[in-house]
């Protein structure tokens, strides 16, 4: 049995607990509780699963067998918390929904979360704390950097390179060999045909730059 602590007490936490329901019911996973900086200590976070708020994230001290699952949707916060908790000696749970397909030669980092009906294709690399939402695909030879979040129904085609802490909105497509820089944002429904600079926000079909953040 794996003992899992959920990091974050929002909607994504409830989602992942629901997705893990068969594993919980079979006894393969036990949710020890949730850590969050906004919820009251001891609150019953998810009725039906005996899932209580254990502590704030800042004050959390892991038990020996704890595996943390990051239920954080913001890429920058996801990456920051993942690295901070790693530096404090925490270990992470990688959750792959059984309906997803992972190529045998794909490489997944620590703390990856993959929602239902997703595809991670041949020779693809996912960094630590990457989140892949439902019905999304990473084609052959794709690289996705630490902490990046791929929303629902996204198509990352062959040889795409995604930097760290990138957000790719729902129904976006990134064409072959395109590179997306660290902390960039791809708007929902965008078709990205050329490389995107770090910290830029792009949208539309074909995607164009909305703004370039200060670095």
C-alpha cells in the first residue's frame, strides 16, 4: 500500500482523489490527508474518503512512508513547491491513470500526474512534476520541462520542446519541432506554428504574441 499526501486543497485535489478511487478501494493507495495553507487544520476535506487537513505546507513534516502528490494547477507554483518540498526530503507519488498509454521507452520524472486517456509516445521525456490533463498527447521525441502543465485535449506533435513551468491551454496544438520557452503561456485553442520565447503569452490560430513578460 502506498501512503499518499495531497499537496493543495482545491478542485484539483478533489479530482485526483476521485481518479484514484479504484486504487483506494482496492487498498493499493491510502490517502493520509491533505496539506494546504488556507484550510483549517483537521477539516474533513473530502467526505467519504476520511481525508483530513494535516497541516500547512510550510509546517508539514513527512512520515517515513509518505509520498506527496502535487494537486497544484499553476505551473510556477507547482514547480516552486515541488522543488522546495524535495529539498526538505519529501518523496513524490507519480500517478498515471490506467486508461493512459505510456510508450515503453518514454521517461517520466518524479511526481508526474497523467489524467485519463492521454498518450505519452515513443522516446518522450517528461520532467519532474509535469501534469498532463485528459485526452492530451505528447508525440514522439517530445520533451516537457519540470513543472509544466498541459491542459485537456492538447496535441504536442513530434520533436516539440516545452520548457519549465509552461502552461498550455485546452485544445491547443503545437506543431512539429516548435520550442516553447520557460514560463511561457499558450492560450486555449491556439495553434503554435513557430517557437515561443520564455515568459511570452501567445494565443489564436496561428498563435501570436499577446505580451512579453519582464524577465
